[in-house]
C-alpha cells in the first residue's frame, strides 16, 4: 500500500509538475499583475466577403477564419447598422471583425496576448462545452490536473503520516491550517 | 540539503491542505457545471433602507456614498463596472462579498434604497474564495486574512512543484523510467498545447 501510494504521488507529481507550476505562477500573476510586463500585439487587415457567402454571423466568422487561416470560436455577435460586429476568441487571441453588408468589406483586427496573459487565460478557462476543439482539450486537462491535485494532497497526507518523527509538528500544521481555513470560511459564508 | 527541502515540501503541503482541496474542488466543478450566469438565479431577499441622496454628486461619488452609508458587511466600494443607470434612470450599484451579491437601487423619489441580497451557491462561493487575493479583498479581517492565505497557497504551489522535482532528482528514484517519462510527457504536453493554441 505504502509503495503504491508513494509511486502514485511521485508519478502524478511529475506528470502534473508543469500544470501545478503554471497554476502557481499565474495565481501570483493575478495577485500582482504589475510585476509582469507584457504588451498585446495587434494586426489589422481587411477582406472582401460577398454577402451571399455570409448569410449570417456564424457563416461570416467561419469565412473570416478560413480566409485568414485563423482558429477560434465565435464569442459575441452584435448587429450594427451596416452589418455585424463579431468577436472570435481562442485562448490568447481575440479576433474582432466589423462587417459591412453593403460593400462586403470586413475589417479584421487580431489581438494577441503576451506570454503571461496567455498562461493566465489558460488558468481561468475551464469547461468542456466550447465549440473550439482545443478549448475542450484544455478543459479536460484542467479537470485531470485538479483531480491530480486532490490525489497529490491525499497521498501526501498518507506519506507524511508514515514518517513517525514528523507527526507532531505536521499535525500542528495540518490541524492549524484546517482550523484557520474553516474559521475563515465560516466567517465569510455567514457574514 | 535534501532533508530540509523534504521538510519544506511536506510542511507547505500540510499547512495549505485546506486550500489545495478548494483549488481542486473549484477546478473539477468548473469543468462540469454551467457558468454561474447560466445557472438558475437564487431567490433574492429584498429589503428597503431610508436613504437621502445628496445632490451634486456624480454616479461614482454617489455609489461610494451609498457604500459608506449602507456599511454592508465584507463589501468594498463597487468597481466602475458595477455602477449603472437602469431604464428608469435609477442608479444601480453592485456590491460583492465571497458569499453574496447585493444589488442596491437608489429610489430617489422615495428617498430610500432597495437592496436585493443574492446568496451564491456553494460552488460559486468556493470559486470566489479561490480567487480572493489580498488586492481583491475588502478591508475586513476575514477577507484580508483569507486573501493572504490564497497568496501563500499560490507561492506554496510553486514551492511544492519545484521542491518535489528536486526531491525526485536527488534520490536514486531519478533513474526510474516511468518517473522520467511522466515528467517529460507532462512538460512536453503543456508546451505542445501552448504552441497549438498560439
């Protein structure tokens, strides 16, 4: 049993090392955004798409992505007097499209986030019901990584408990952390 | 050296056990639950409070004055995005705590405020808890302390990840084939995903 759990802790920890590190670093990024410098880049271009090829916003989004070799999913659609204003998103990239139905002209602005913002975007992008395949892949990774974190925590407790010389101080830290957390959760929930 | 790093790894995990459970629970639940906006909205509790609106204040100033007057527990002044005029031109202001949202509407003609108190479900509460860093916390002791605990846990994740790899690399188990494969596959997978998404 001990050997199995020790190996589980080791293999889970090593496989999800980069995932846990990513979550730790991006949590620090959320807490201290000013510590991390980065600049969004923007690229602007235009296309001509005949209205017959874009009978609706979804078709327009698909056409823009095809023409410009972009990927992502349609996020928001706004009807404008001239046509549509669309936002296509994927983690780290925003594609804004302004389409004029009369002229068939589509102004496309692609904005790309800097490195740290992409990692933070990954941090807060859970879920598996997106229309863009890679977003769902990442949602599965988050679910697996979070389950691994649970597994690492529980196996870690077991492994610590097997070290007799560490039980006293370890118990103080574990119970102290649990008591501290529980009191605060109670205070925050009931205020 | 290894002995001390092992202690750091272990103690950090024990001290942050509560938060690790919350991080894991939020990660798992946010994968499968619909977004809060798409979940059924809980029943709001409505009450009215006398409030005389002082004249010559901007919406921002009025919202801040309202915040001071109401003194709702565990709230901080509303961000700009939480201040707006409704279709009757009444000022609506959102105040948040980790556990609930207060929607305050100033009814100037009636000299009072309508306060809707909307309590979050358990998962939304946990989600708020996990992202409550000191910079986002209201200036009250439970939120401040919790904010520090979240930040400590963020640093602890980094510490545990790095010390864990060090511990593996400093023992004979570094030669274990499956361990090497796990580490390389995990890092490689993340780099590959980053490349694909860019």
